[in-house]
C-alpha cells in the first residue's frame, strides 16, 4: 500500500481547527517568517486602513483598484488569516488584522527612517532630521530654532516640512518625518503618539496701521460687529479660534475673507479688509515696523494656541535628533515658559 504524504499547509490548517487562539497565533507567526511578505504588500494593506477603503488607497498609491485587492488577498493567503471583513458597506479590521496593522505600521515607519539616516551618512552628513511643522510654527519660530542649530552643527542635514496638523501627524506615524511641532486640539487622536506641550502661543488681534474705522481697543460686544479675516473653517487654528471666542461669549462674527496662511492674513489685514488673529511670534517684526497695528482685547481670556512636540512612542532617536529636540525645548520663548508654569501652579 502506497504511503500518503499530506501537504504541510493542509496539516497545519487541520490542526488550526482544533487549536487554541495562542496556538493559532503561533502558526500565523511561523507562516509570517517563512512567507517572505514584502514591504509593498504591507504598505498597501496599511494604505487601505489609513485611507478607509480600497478605492481611496488605490488613488493615493496611484495604482488600479484590482491590484490593491489582489495584494490584500495575497497577504491574507501568505499569513493564513483574514485581515479585513465587511461591516455593512465598509471594511473593518479583524483582531488579526489589527495586530498585523500595528506591526506593519511600525515596520514601514522604521524602514523610512533607516533609509533616510543611511542616505544622509552616505552623503557625508553628520546625521539628519526631518521635522513636520504647522504653518505658523514652521514658517517663523521653528525656522529660527533650526537655523541656530544648523550653525552649531554644520555637518547635519535638517529638513522642515510645513503642512497642516493632520498631515504632520500622519508623517510622524508613517516615519516620513522624525517628529512634529504642531498645534493640537481635543478632537485629534494622538493616543498612539507621544506629545509634549512646548508652549502656549498668544493670539494677537491685528488690523491695518490706519486707525479708522477700528479703534485700538475692542470689547467682546464690539468683536461681533467688526469685519474679520480668518483661517478657513476646518483648519485646527480656525476651530480653536472659534472655541475660544465662544468661551468668551463671542458667538457670531462678520467674516469677510478666509485665508489659510499667516502671511496671507497679514496682507488682508494691512489692506484694511478686517481684523485678524495672528500668533504673536509671527507679527513681531510687522508691529515693530508699523506694518500692522495691535488691537487690545481686555475682555478676552485664554486666547492662545497650544503648540506640541509629537513623535512615535517607540521612535529611536539618533544622537543628532536628540540634540535637536533638546535645542528646541531649551529655545522656547522664556516668557511663554514662565507664563505656562504660572498657569500650572494656579
């Protein structure tokens, strides 16, 4: 009688039917080690989760939708587990999928990081760092900090990427930047990241240097009557601005123009379109040169933007990156640090 040799995969599949969850997980790990899963498959899988669907992931990656679906199926086949299931019209992670997603996200992020760091070393640099920063911070105060650091570390390569807070946080998660300096509000999910508050940036109400028709001081009631220039609705700075004004009893505003960058807001204010809130560090030169006029708001309280330093929890910082972080923390405006400490004590 001929002896029958079963396929190893079939033997493992039959054993999995009678195994505990721990044994099943160990079997999946053995398949993972022997499957030679590619980084491309993991990137596609993570893109589907990050973009909330196959269609958006395909658009983001610039590939056809069937190719994304095929890569997902191939990854599931190689791992021997179901990663995604349908809930109504959307895809959701299974328990196995959630574990693979967290592991794959970390692997992809570290792959980007090591690629950048090795590239900088091969170029002869003493090290590299990539900072993602929001527009107000990245265009002004952070730039000054980085310039000073670069002078003290001439062999280093530092890049500052200016973007919105959600994009900056995504860059932290996927490893395309080392850390971010961003304005955060309560709606942003950063449970998977480490965040340290750097300072509270005061917002200053500004107008055209010409006095009329706006006086040098406005009450809360008058703030509802004047014409405003603001960031667009949906930006974190606009959302925080609205929240702070509502907390002070200013519910309605006459908004004539919405602009997304501090320099654009400055230009509109100088042209006399209306008043605008701007972070204090962005307007110091403009006030000194009398290109803008500061409007006092004696009735307003706690009108500030919270600026945070954010990085991945398991981020491995190089020696240069640690020095840069220390430099940024130690270069914070002393008056802001003192004010924050006094507020904490109170």
